[in-house]
C-alpha cells in the first residue's frame, strides 16, 4: 500500500531519530540495501544497528496498516533468513499504523509430538506513541509522523505541522519541491486517521506559495471528476445502444466505460500507464475479463505485479 511506502521512505531517512523517540538508545544505523537482502523476501526496513555500549545487532522492521493473523509466521520466516545470513543477534519490530484496534499476536508458542517452539517479537502501535514526541523534533521527516501519534487535539497537531512547514519554506530551509512532497505525504498519512478534510482546510488557509494542482488536494478532486465522467461515459454508451435498439450497442458502451475506468484506476494507483498495458487493455473484447482486471488492479501492490496478471489472463484465454 502507498501508506507503507510513505512510512518506509520517511523511516529510511530518519531511522536514528525515530528509534530514539521510540526509546532505543541507538548511536549508529547502517541500512542493508535491497540487493543484499533475500530475493523475493524483502524486508520493509533492515539495518545493522550499534548501541552506546558498542553492541551490534540486526534490526528488522515491518510496517502494517491492517491486522494480519499470519504476521507471526511471516516474521518467523524473516527471522530464519536473517539469522542464517548474518552472524549477529536479531531485533524484530512490527510498527502498526492501522485505524482499527491492534489485534495481531506477536508470538508463536507450540509444543507438538516432541517438537516445541517459543518465538516472539515486538509490536508498536504508533497510535499509542505520544504525538508530542515526534513534534519535539526539528526534522520535518520526523515531526510529520506526529499526525499518526496519540493526541487529544488532532487539529492542534495539524496546525503545528503546517505552520512549521510554511515557516521552513519561507526561510528557505526547504525547497518548493520538498514542501509539495511533505504536503502530499501528510495527505497519505491523513487517510490512515480519517482526517483528510481537516488537513485540506488547514492547507487551504495557510496561504503557501505553491502550485496546488500538484498536491493531493487537487488530485483528489480530479479523481472525483474522472469518476463522474467515467460513469457518464458508461451511461452514454448504454443509452446509444438502447436508442439503436441493438444489444451490441449496450455491450460496447459497457466495454468502453470499463476500459476507461480500468485505465484511470491504473493511472491513479501506479501514477503511470505504460503504452504496452494500454494497448493490451484496449484490444480486450471480453466484459468479464475487464471486470476481473479491475479487481486485480486493487489487489496488485505494484505495476509489475498487475502486468503479470494481465499477461496471465491473456494466456489463459
């Protein structure tokens, strides 16, 4: 999910500061590049960490926006691979970002036919971390996370963050590009707390000298327009078919609407629509296949994953 991507990007930049906020006395972090990880099994965050007393260990962090009953098994799989490759102790943490109450277990305890296992790791529900701890930082990458923390007054937190971003921009401490990135990131985080409307109002009244069309404020409205146009296109296609008195006209209208909807969904989720994918979709003549592909866009985490499903469905015809 894009929430996970944004959190991961933020954490990679300021892992040291955030870990200290979470109570870990860390002095050095050396992230392990993706190419040095484990093939298809890629961790959200993996690093060699050094403490004040010189102790070194592997830190593995996963970010979750939903409760996953299989999380303990997934973490155990990571643990086995990590400890097999590195001759260091392993510390594992799941940082939970979801709206719902945390219900995931953090352990596996099993005894069966003479074989037993006791395995556990740490889970941190970021909603239980005081927002003020993040806001104490001078680093925007850190204090933006305050919007996900525990607070009695989310409006005050939002105002604090937006005001600091505006001030940093006006002082030349961050560029216009950085400001747009931070505001877009706030929008993504806001979805996790159902406070997008509060964010929108605060950004609109802040009078920041930026191109609003490049922020999630404009893009969200644009998507609403796309959806409306898409629905009207489908209705228009069906009406033409009815007027002509031919069932083919209705079907063509549905196909056209589904193709437009599918291409719009791909652009919205993955921010691009390669020509090869567009050509493949435009030549599809099966309504059921188009509907199935719309569901696959939602399920797919990456554009590459969706493209594989598209080719797979094509080969199965």
